[in-house]
C-alpha cells in the first residue's frame, strides 16, 4: 500500500520575520495623517499670508474679505483638525504633558483660523474700515488671541527642547519648533503655523533610534 495516501496535508510554516516583512515599509496611519494635516495647514497659512503681502493698497478690512484668504483659513482649519487627532500618537515618545500642550495649542490655533474664516468675515462685511480697525485693536480680541500665544510659546518650546535633547526629532524640525514658539507670540496664527507645519512634516518622516 502506498504510504503517500496516508500522508496528511502539508502546511507552509511562516516565520515571524516573513509575517512582518510586508508591513515593514508601510507608514503608520498616524504618520500619514500628520503629513496630510500639516500639508493642509501649511498651504492654508501661506494662502492667508499672500493676502497680506499682496494687498496693494487694500485696507485691513478689505484684505480679510479676499477669497484666497478666506479659503486659506478654511483649509488651515481642516488641516488643524486632522493634526489634533493625529499628532498625539506621533509624539508618543514625549511626556504626556507635552502632547497635551501641543494639542491645546493646535486647538486654539484652529479656533483662531476658523474665527478668521467666519466671524472676521462677517464683521468686515458689516462695518467700515475705521470700526473694523477699532475692533481689531480691542482688548477682547487681544484676550482671545492670548491663549494661542502663551500655549504656543510653551508647547513648541518644550517640543523643540526635549526633541533635540532626547534625539526624538531631527535637528531641523526642532529648530523650526523653536522658531514657532517665539513667533507664536504674534497675534496672527499663520506665521507660527507655517513653521510648526513644516516641523511636523519633518517629524512625521523621522524614525527615532531604538538603540
């Protein structure tokens, strides 16, 4: 009798290395989301900045009504919403308080961008230049911008310092976050967001050494 007829089905054994190999070069979802969110935040911020640099005699009120600036604020807001969700997993090697500060900073920056895209546009369409400038210099508006400035200084400064000291960030990203910390003190949100977005783009491509 042929012994082959009693031979059971053969199974191919797969080593752990083979199982992991297909996923080795795949980007984690959080890194992809950070890349998308940072790119949108960067493009939206640059669009808003272009209305200031190229307004050519327009008043502040008129420049806030330019469609490219309004669209830029909306795009930046969408990018920031993605970053709020995706950045904490990317920064998992940092202490929890740093991740919390960064998320809070992004949240207040989102509020500022959305405020520019909605409330500021509504104010600009219902006032003249004089009244608009008075509102822009009011204590209430300065108080609204204060949390973004203070949180940005502390959050991005801490991110830069710890990221550089513990080799958790590439040096260019740490430098950009350090600059973003200082620029966060300016009332407009786009300058600091440009720096932070590029820093996050670099951080999203960085693989910290595991020893």
